[in-house]
C-alpha cells in the first residue's frame, strides 16, 4: 500500500498557460483526437471504432503531428490536420506564419494493439493514480488551485484586453504554509516589447494576483523578476505533447502514474483509468468517509487485462479503503469506465478543453462528481 506525502511544511505548485509550448502541443493533440471522433460520428460510425494516440512536436516554424490512429475507411482521409494546427495556434495567440511547415505523420495503429483494445482489454500496462482532498471546493490541493487560478486569470486578462500587452506564454508558482498563508508568488508573463517592466509588474499584481489570492504582501510577489520576457512560446522553446504531467494532475506532492493524457482515446487506460481514479477518490470522500481529508486511488492494469490487476485506495495516508471501492465498483474494466463516465459520447465537453488548465478540479467534466 502506498503512502502519500504528508506535508508539515510549505507546499509549492506551479502552473502554465494554454500558450506554453508543451500545452500548445497537448491542445493540438487533443484537437486532432476530437476531430477523428467527430468525423467518424458524422459518417455514422460508432465512436469506439475510432482510436487515436496523437503526439505533437513544435519549434518555431515547424509542427510535426505524429502517432497512431485507427478508424473506418474514409474517416482519417477527411481530417484536415494542417487546418486544425493553424486554428489551435491562432486561438492560443500565435501569429500567423507564412513559413509554417506542418508535417502530418500519423500512422496506422499496430494490429496487435488493435486486437487487444478491440477485446475491451487495457491497451497497455500501467498504474493510474489520482487524488481528492478537502483543501478547496474543487477538491484540489490548495497550492495547486492557487497557481492554476492565477494562470486562468492571467490568460483571461490577456484575452479580454485587461492586460492587452500580455502574450501567450505564461507561468505561475505559489507556495503555501501549513496554516494556509501564502508565502511566495511567482508569475512570468510573455509580453510586448514596448511595455515598461515596472508597469507590467504592478498591473499583474493589482489586476491578477490580488483579485485571485487576496491581500497578499507585495514583497512576496516576484513578477517577471528576472527582466523582460518578449521571446516566448515555440519561438523560444520547443514544445512536446505530454511533458506537463504534474501540471495536468495534482501538483508535485502526489504520485503521478501511467502516462500523459492528451492525444489518447479512452481505450488507453493512461487516460480513462486516471479519470476513473479521480472519480473514485471524490466518491470516497463524499460517501461514507466524511472525516477524511484526502483520498488517493491507484488502478493497476496489465496489457490486455479486462479487470485491473490491483485496486488501491487510502484515506489520509493510513486508512485502507480498497475493499470498499472493490465492493461498490466490481467492474473497473476499460469498457465499464468508458461507459460509466461517458468518455466516448463526450456530452457537453471535448478532450481539447481538457488540454489547458489541468484535467481535474474543473466543473463540467464527468469524472468531477461522485459516482454514488
């Protein structure tokens, strides 16, 4: 049985904006992933007949879209990958480049993997881990929620013109003491070259930090503290799908299992298993374990297995509730998870929406509610 870290000292978490190079690649991966299912449905095919694992690499004027996919004849041929790439980049604030090279290198899914997932077994081995806690209303760690809220507010201020000189690449980091006191705030925001740093720092503090975090001391906020940040995004750094797995999950003090989420269809337990583990963790705290403050759940699968190899769950790092989960949810097969959470139907949400601002603690996603 694993034991989560119990913090008696300062906890720190970071977050990055939707236009960060890695998150831009995550968003493109999920946008292509969504497009395959949308096109499959348009052609009248059941959604589970369309499978994808899309990876993206981006640097300056080059975007490479690769990975594997499987769909009925005519579906993949109808997907305009370059148009999706350009649309996502434009929405994230990337300038149109006449010299942009987009390489579509999506290959057919291996027949052996197709046979495994076609039999409703897990497409690969792995241990998927998630948690829930009572720190915040969204049942996320307080330091994580604070860092994410800053980034969402900063991105919103760029989009609505409150801070019109902010560009697409943004980062935050927040440290919180055990008593809930914020001890450090770090914000880095890409910006236009003609804005004075003193104005940028004061504007971000007044219009983002204080509205989000409250009356924190100005001296604990380090805003672009190393100077200008004009060159950003994929012009300054390469981006790659799946590199922000801790940002996507719960922050650095909780286990990360399996693999990255974005670009993968729900037959991949890396994604569907993690989403189910989160729903189970919430369910534990909301049903019968009212005194618990945290719950961590892990689901372990072997390749081709229909049921998990192991189900592990602890409340507050010491109370084993694995048997309770097994009794309440005897079928944790990939197909049962997909059906229970509606991961193929996607009623009112898309996978592309999950690629920015984390996969957990956000309203409207089917794994963000109790299952009982």
